[in-house]
C-alpha cells in the first residue's frame, strides 16, 4: 500500500510595494519587490495575500524585470475581497506572495500568428509576452493585441503598445476598441468601436490568417472569452484562454 506523505506547508514571503499608480477610480498598478527565488514565464500568475486572504493576479512584467508589475481592478465589496485591501495599501507596506508562479496561459511558439483578445486587466499577460519576446531578441512570430474596454481611459498600456507597434510594425499590432462609444465619457474617442469579441472574426479574415499557423488567446471577461471561442472554434481555430474577471 502506498504511503501518503503529508503536504508540506507553503512558506509565504512578505514583499513590499515599491510603487503604485492610481489610473482610474477602480484601476491601479502596483510594483512589488521580487524575491530572488521567484521565477516565472510570461503569462503566469502570482498569488498575493493580505491578512490571510489570497487571490491570483496575472503578471504584466516580463521575467527579466527587477520588479513584479501587476494591473488590478478594484472590485467593490461584497464581490471584491482582496482588491479593495490592495488598493488601500501604500508604498512601503507589505503583502505575502506564494513561492511559485502558476498557470498554463503561456505563449505557444509553435504558432506564427498570435491574436490576443483582452478586456481591461486581461491585457496584462500579453504585455508580458511581448516584453519578454523583444528582450530575448526573437523573430518569426507576430503579435496582434485586440483590447476592449467600456471607456477609452481603461486602455492603460495603450501608450506602450502603440509605441511598440510603430517601432516594430511587422511584429506588433494594437487595436483598442470601446464598447460604449455614445457615452459622454467617450466623446473624444476617435478609434474603433464595438465589443472586442465582435471584431475578432473580421480581423482574422482580413489578414488571411488560418488555423494552422494562428493561435487565438483570450483573457478577461468570461462572456467575452466564451463568445470568442464560440465564434472562432467552429472555424478551426484553437482558442487558449485565461479568466481573470471579477476574481480579485
């Protein structure tokens, strides 16, 4: 009979918030100390804790970066538990982190074209992919970021992604789209409109992508993810997804 060994307790490490930026009323970014032993691949998530409450967050920084960068939405209580606590923390205060990054939402290099569909904070792993790819000087793959939000000021990485698309026009494409173009808050928006899941089909068809060399990623709102899969899987495309919406 096999002997079942008791599970070893997880040793949590305390790390400090080095920098934080409030972006909108509910969106913020924090940069955390990175333990020497904490390694990860782009697309993975870390598990943070405050007062024993833990949640997982996708990592926006690339593996070579000194700090852990996270893009977080504050979810109001009672649905939100940890994100309001993180929002209230100041630079110099501490959180706990589990010793290993986890998740399967990593880039698959066997595909040439990578169509990455995101809503708001769901863009974080895609930012990590691209930063890591450029840092390593790789070639032969192409990144298409389709980023959806209700309001234009929720495109937090738009400056970075626009600059990359201009610097590497054959490598990075960035298409932001707002789903509420008629609201006053979006009155200055002159870009693409409509829910991001509704533009994927036309985008892929326009560029002539095929299932053999194109992988579609989806991260964010579960309804968006389900719709992207419903639209693209019947056409033969593989859809790889991560769900980080209202899970604080």
